[in-house]
């Protein structure tokens, strides 16, 4: 090989390497420049609900970290479809994000014959925010002292006892359906417009019980209008050591109802921007005051890599599919 052809090949190689590096450099620069304007986080939860309160704490800290306003926009109602519709019409460069819970990604695809979104094509789950075990909440005046008491009465009065939730297909509803299946009972599901009305309904004696996190039902517990019979988790919560598990309270030992939320971006978001958001949210969630507020809400940290989160969503999807099939629930 002569010197001139060799130099020509070397030059071509350098050009090729430079061209390959340009997209990587552009991607990295996009992340370095992001955010260049305010960021909006859409939440399907109403103002004051536990998950929404967490989102606002995180948004406030992100705003300080990024030097740009991070605005939480409440779009409650419609099984979360209102919030999801607004998100789908929003910015695709990471300036519009959305808070989703487990049912949006894992349950609704099995529950609804037609969804106004595609959980795999429309969302890029970035980072989980928290897990929440649900409590059995009853009126303070309730005759039930244990979950076993509730089961016995439900078996003695098929179809007479009722429980509530804020929609069809949310974690509280599906968890209650699972409770019926596991205990061989039949109860009536009453739907309220939103969480504050639901737990007020429990406190007023309109319902025999409702599953609920401390974040959504804790205000009425503190006011002395609700009692917790048990926590639907594998172990007692450190913040509520006197509240037994369902198994300890006379119910099925393996009955667990866990809710969780995640922050998601549009599918196909610049990977470097997505990684920046994920990393910064994890940094914020690690701050001590967040951990203290989580304990108050009865929430637990939920740390997972992107791959672990996707695997968890898949496992939750399989679990919800089984519950929905057993309960014979289907919606148009």
C-alpha cells in the first residue's frame, strides 16, 4: 500500500468517526442546556391527596435545582384520562411530564377494552416516587375490631356490606375485589367522585370500610373520625407499629395491596435529558426531609433502575391481569 492511499483511508476514517460523534455531542449538549424554560408536571390526583403532595415537594426542590419553575398541574377525574390527554397534547422534549400510578400502566390495559393511550408507546417511566401500603379504614364507631370481624359479618350478610373507592379499576377497588375473592365474600362497591369524599363517606358511616393510604385518609384518622383495622402489607409499618397486618388481624396472611407512583416522560425523549431528570429526581428523593414526610404519609421509598422499574411494571401487569380475570371486571 502506498503512502497516499493510506493517508486517504485514514482521513476518511477520521471523518466517519467525527460524523458518528456529532449525534452524541448534540445529545449531551441538549441535556446540558435542559431545562431552558419552565417544566410542567401533570398529575391525575386532586389537590391535597397524598401522591399530589409528594409531587409538589419534589417539584419545589427540582425548581431550585434546575433554576427554572416546575409547575404541578392538577387534572383529576376520568380515571386519569383527563391528565393523560393533556400530557399527550403537550411538549415532547421533557418540558411536560406526568405522574402516573400503578393502575395506569399495569391494570387499565387489562380492564378497558379501549384505552385513550398506549402505556408502552406513550410513556417513558423515568423514576419511581414511592410505594404505599393501604390500610383498612373504618368509622370510629364501627363494630369491627379486626379484619376477621369484617369477614365474618360479610359472610353472614352476602351482598349487604359495602366498601368504596374513587373509580372503577383503581388500586383500592381492585384490592377490595381481591379481598372478596380471597375471603369468599360478596360485597357492594360504591364509587365516589374523589378521595376526600370517599373517606368522609367512611367516617360518616356510609361505608363499612375502604382501603386507603395514610396520605389520603390520615386527616380523618387524626381527627378521630376513622380507625385502622390493619395494614394490607407484608409487615407492620414503622410509623404505625400498633396497626397489625391483615394476617395478624384475622384475614388472609398473604393479602397485600400496594400502590406506587412514577414520574414519566414522553416516549422517545432524548436519552440524555431523560437520564438527567431521573438522576435529579433521585437526588431530591434522597434528601432527609423527604424521608420524614414519607414516614408521615405512611409511604416507603421505592428505588429502582430504569430496567428494574420496567420489569416491576411488567410483573404488576401480570398480577393485575389475574385479579381482573378472577373478579370478572371489564369496561368499555
